[in-house]
C-alpha cells in the first residue's frame, strides 16, 4: 500500500468508528451509516474519544453558524465521509456554501454513496450536478448551490485555490475551515501553507483543527508504532509536539487569536448531563486508558477577525 493509500484508509477507519458509536447511541447521526460498509466493534474508550471529538468540533461549528447567522462558508479539508453537511441540513442550519475537499479517490467513493442513497442526494439543492465536473481529470465531484465536493490533494495549495475559485468561493464572507485529523498526515511545511493561506486569503476566518499531540512519550510511541504497522506514517508529527506549538503555528501565520486544549480538558468541559448519559452506555474498566488517550489528542482553533466575530466566539467558549 502506498503512503497516500494508507492515509486515505484512515477515513474508512474514522467512518467505521463513528458509525459504531452512533449505533450504540453515543450521538445521533442517521447519515453516517449510509457511508459505512463495515461496523466492527470498538472499545469503550475509543467510542468515548470519538464522542468528544464529534461533539467538540460540532459545537464550535454550530457556534460559528450562530455567530454569523449562517451568512458564511464552511470548508472541510480532508473531509472524508464526514456527515456534518447532512446533519446541518436536517437541522435547517446550513451555511451559504458547504465545501468538502479530499483526495479524488475519496471524493469519488463519497460521490457514489451520494448518488446511490436517496437521503444523501435529497439534501442537495435542486441545481446540483453530481459527477465528472472536473471532467478532464476524470475526478468525480459534486457541485451545487449549497454543497460542493472537490477532489484535490491538499499539498498543492495553488490547485486548491483554483478549484475553490471555480466553485465561486467568496473571500469576503466569514469562513470556517475544519481539519479533523488531517494535517498530521502532511509534512509540516504543507500544513503550514494551508494555515497561512486560510489566514491570508479570508477577511474573517476561523480554523478548527483536531489531531494528535504529545506523542513524545511511551503512549505516543505505541500510537505511532500501531499506525506504522498499518503503513501510515504521521509525517506531520514534528508540527504538533505540544499545545504551545499548536497555537504558535497560528500566530506565526498571522491569526489574531489561537487556542488549544487537550481532549482530556475538552471532555471535562462537555455538558455534565451528556457525559453522564454516554458513560452509562458501556462499562469502562480502565478509565486510565481513556484519560491517556484523551491526553494525546487536542482541539485547537484560531480566529482572524476584522468584525469582532473573534471576541464574541471567544466569550462563548471561555
Ligand atoms: C482520519 S481521516 C478524517 C476524515 C474526516 N475529517 C473525519 O474526521 O471523519 C483523514 C482524511 O484526510 C484526508 N487527507 C489526508 N491528507 C490529504 C491530502 N494531502 N489531500 C487530500 N486529503 C487528504 C484523507 O484522505 C482522509 O479522508
């Protein structure tokens, strides 16, 4: 398996984990099962970890939609089979444009699911075209008023910009970029280019990033070994050794505010009644293992602000 194939396979893994946790009732998502071929059993700490990840990213995204009264764009880079678009559509809470980007192989597979499954294609606006939009390259994609699925290797920022221009991206609209477990698969100079480009190109922007951190200890080494055994190198590990390095890379790229929390801290901040509910779903023998796992992932976000949006968001979060 090539390096890139192994990276793409992480999407199947994430989708499978999300699908399994949804099946057990950790959170509601009637779309994730439509994009998952397999739902093998996962351990309770993995399920709780995924719950915290989905809830935290989802809460920040919804906060942004509320703050901008939905007059905004969402760009999900390395979106894989993410279902936020469909869940927001069901909540009647869509932004003006929801854009997803991933490798052509992944967008082609997602395209096939969207075409084949009614609840998925029904959510698209009526003008939608599915398929062969970037015809010459033969890459499947979706183009519509409210949703665009774009094939692109994120390591080529100029092509990404060109493809976003083709679908009419508006650089003056408040825009949130989500990278959920994506940047860590790229060499640090490539993730830096993305963070720089977002901060430079958009007037008002928010960046949300979820990824591993603190991998320099024994637990981190085992995580890296396990991934290596599956042919997957985390090329971006050097860019995210600590929480401080997470925020520094935003400040170095000119973002106005930057925050980073360990997922163990995020878990403590989630609503108590929700945590009590999910902790009843499965018995967890080794709570220590969950804490260790959560201490090796983080959520970071940055805000570039010309309208006071950042102050408002920060006050909601703190
Ligand atoms: C772990 S999966 C996460 C998927 C999704 N964000 C989620 O959290 O469910 C990582 C995703 O990033 C994508 N990805 C990683 N490097 C990429 C690159 N250079 N260009 C495009 N997509 C990339 C992979 O194909 C995969 O879909």
